[in-house]
């Protein structure tokens, strides 16, 4: 079950408080400002800065 639109609307990047987007493979949330990807594990977004991965435009 993918993340609901309502949840995506209220989630924000924990680092900059900016907008985040679901990536194409739907296994991470992207903050383009911070250039980070927050992983989604077992349908739960892991919104911890220390767990975030670097984001590149190719993803």
C-alpha cells in the first residue's frame, strides 16, 4: 500500500522543513533543497536526517 496523499501533504523535510516528493520507485521521499532522500521501510517513512541518503538528479 503506497503512502496516502494526505500523509504526503503534511510531511516535510526534517532538516529544512521544506516540501518533499515521492521518488519514482516509491521507496523514498526526496528533498531537493537539502539534496537528501529519506527511505521508506515497510511502508513507513524514516524521517531521520542521519538515515537520509544523498540525492542525485539521475534517480
